[in-house]
C-alpha cells in the first residue's frame, strides 16, 4: 500500500497513456484522490484509456457533474449508525466499519463522502460497538467492513475477532474486502489463522467487477481461502464502460465459478454524488441478467440488487 500510485501523471506514464488523460480529473480528486496498488495496475492494458480496470480508478472530469438524485449518503448509513462504526440495517447482521482505509479508491464508491473520522481507529475505539453487539442477542453475524478491514494489521483483527467469538449469540464472521483482488499477497497464513481460528464460521465477500481483475495470483488467494474452509462470494457493481455487457458479466461469472467462488450480488450503482457517469439504467441491468440466465448455470447468475435506504433488505431487481 505504501508503494501504491497516487499521482495521475505517474499512472499515465506507467500505462503509456497521454499526459492529458491524467490531468483531466485533477479537480475531481478533492477529498478522494487517486490510489491504485501495483498488482492491480499490472493487470491493465497498456495504452488503453477505456481499459475496464483503469476506468474504476481514474478520476475524470465527469465526476464534477452531480445530477439531481445523486447524494452524499445515498444509502442512509448515517441514520443506521447505532454506535460509532456500527451499522445495523438488517436483521441478524451487524456491520462494523473497522477503518476508513482501502487498498484502492474506486471512483464509484458510495462511501467516498463517508465521515470516516467517526469510524473507530483502534481496538479500544471498537469498545462501544462491541458492547452494543454483546447486548443484542438478535445479532448472529458480524460483518467487518469499511473501508477495507484487511488494511488493518492481523494483530488488531485477531484481537477483535477473539472478542466477537466470546459472545455466545454470534455464530458467523463475514469480511467484505477488495484486498484479495487488489493485493492478493495479503492473504497470508496469519490472516487465515484469525479468520478460521475461532468458533465463528468464516465468509469472505470479495469485490471483482471484471474477469481481467482475476489473474493467477488472485486465483491463488481464492484457492488458499477456500481450501482453508472459508465460503468465498463475490459482489460486483454494474458499471457503465466496465461490465455493462452480457459478455463481460458472463466472463466474470465463469472465471469466478471455475475458481469455486460464487457470484453473490450484482449491485445497481448507489446514487452517490460524483458517480453519475457510471450509472446503467435498471431496465438494461434486468435485460443483462435475463440474457445471462440463458447462458449460464443458475448458480453462476448473481442476484441483481439495489440498496434502498430504510428497507429491511436489499431489493432484488432480477
Ligand atoms: C448489504 C448490507 C448488509 C448485508 O446484507 P446481505 O444481503 O446479507 O448481504 C448488512 N448490513 C448493511 C448495512 C448492508 O449494507
Ligand atoms: S474497496 Fe470498496 S469501500 Fe473501498 S473504495 Fe473500493 S468500493 Fe469503496
């Protein structure tokens, strides 16, 4: 992460792109600068400004446009925050914002305006959230989210998980992370030790949007997790110019299931300010899913979902 590319001009040099491509997004990075780790960059095509991986991370002038309906907190997380860093929107599941840091800055991210200063930074800061989980016996699954929880060091994560595992009503531990895609070397034996070393049944939800994100090193990280007994699922976001074709979605699903990773969700874009240019109409998304269903085994077709603030679950669109 220390070596990650933070300068658009450097990114353009490394990818053999015209300098002006890097300058275009200059002002749109305010508060959410470019951040791309090398292993991910290495999977982008040289000289292709439309590369589907590059599009996910390169700030462009379109981010400055904010049509009506695109907001700072489109999914109502602010309201669902019970304690600093603890969000409980759905039955049984509590989501812990463990950190604001990520191993990449995805331009379409709905947390790009999130008040991370409110999120806990150390194990002690988790105390109020842990006390709330401990006293709510309806919670049987804790989701570590962020930011990306795997940007934290294993000692902190192990301490947190041991606290959770002591709570009799908590049975499952879910980790939402993009790190196995961004820096697959993060999946170490030390990581598996705390993830698989308690009574909690481990589930890891990774986030790949395009088959080209999954090279051999990423595949090896999946194998390592699955062979350790972890259920590994993928969630993707439907993104214009990245994966809004039936071929792209088919290739992604095939790559995943061939590696024993189940396509879980395809998310409709959350309408966050700055990401309007990524939006694909829901009618198009539904058509893509219908065509995908004609091509793939049922288990390889993700559920197409949308997050609606205040609803009891994600809404299934198709
Ligand atoms: C998406 C989400 C979950 C998990 O929902 P599942 O449908 O079980 O994957 C939990 N909490 C919050 C706040 C969420 O946004
Ligand atoms: S890794 Fe996830 S939380 Fe982090 S910027 Fe990307 S989409 Fe957002």
